[in-house]
């Protein structure tokens, strides 16, 4: 994590469920004036501007957003936004805070993104929605041998993903693990569900050495994440019951708040060198 000074000017990509939570959090903190622009799809600008109600400008192109001269841009719009806009933001010397960390699992793209950063521009990842990130960062250099992440959700939470074809009625009565592999594989196969796995991997042993299990479990009270690691430092285990956002069941209620804490309070870690080495 870093305690760098807070950026004065924030740009935001996406005004959906996560972006809306970012705005609400900034308002509660009395820091909405930091927002110099929100990027939305051109056909959504009018509706988003009405929702903004004059609190900040809503724009329809990355050029307009960068013209507002943000110090940091928060991506809160999915993998496509990272792929489409990440390199341009960094090439202009602006920091990028990535929410959709699974997009960084594409090895070629990850290195291209790292190369796009110029001067002091950095690629940041928020750790606020994942307990234990500080421990993983420390254990990485203290001698970590193994790291794993298990994600358990109700069967219906995997609807619309490849898991839907792998799960049968057995998953309504018992735990079924339908995926075991690396964090990189999980992020590529399950882009809407494996951002946490990618974040944990980047903080620890990397995308290829971090093992991931994905499963359906009818007995969990909500999306349950289990982080385990061991090595020369000892061992630890964290369990995170990350309740879903009331407006988007595929994202944690903490996600938007973790992005604000990362951007404004420095609770984040650098990813540029990690991507170059992957």
C-alpha cells in the first residue's frame, strides 16, 4: 500500500452500479468537487448528465475526459474500458486505478499497458474490498511459497457464465467446485467473477502461481472468498463474506468504496512492474 498525497482531480469511467457507489461515497466524504468528469457511452450521456444534476460534467469520449486534466482516472466500467482506454490514459501521464483487474490477465495486454505508462504515471490496484492484501504484499518478499483463493457463491450467482453449463441440481444441495486452475485462467474464463482472484494474485505470487477454485455452495450466506498463503513467514487464512451490491449482484457492496479509499487515501498498490515481469 502507499500513502501518497491524495490526487486533487479525479476522472471516472462508468456511471453504472460501481461508478454510482463511487460518487455516493465521495459525496458522503464531502469530496465530490474532486470529480472533474465522468465518461459514459455517447448514447448514455444525456441520461447520465440528468443523474449528475450539475455536480460534475458527463462526457462521451476519452478525449473530453482527459481534457479536464485529471490526476487519476478510476475505471469502474468493466474489462472493455481497461482495454479501450487504459493505454491512452497512461500515455498522457495520468494515473490509472483499475477496478476490473481481471483484464490484466491477458499477458500481452498487461505488458503493453505497463509500457504505456510515461514518467510518473502509475497503474494502481485498490485493496480495500479484499481483506489481507497488506499481508500478501508483505509475505511476497518475506518468502511466500503458496497462495490460493477460493470463491463460493450460490448456484444462481454463476448464471450467465460458463459455470451455468457445468452445474447441475447437485449444486442446490451440496458444494460443487467447477473450476480449479491459475488466477490467470480464472480471470480469462470468468471475467465478471474473478477480479478478486486477479487482485490477490498481483499482490502475492502472480497470476500463474496463484491457485484458484470457483464453486457453487447453497450453504453460504453470500459470496464467500477464502484466501490462504504460507511460506517462510508462517501462514494465514482470511475469509471474506462480501455481500453483493444491491444494484449489481455481480459486484461487492464494498467495491466502489474501496476505489475511493484507494484514490483519496492511498490504500492501493502499484501494478506496473508486476505486469512487466509477468
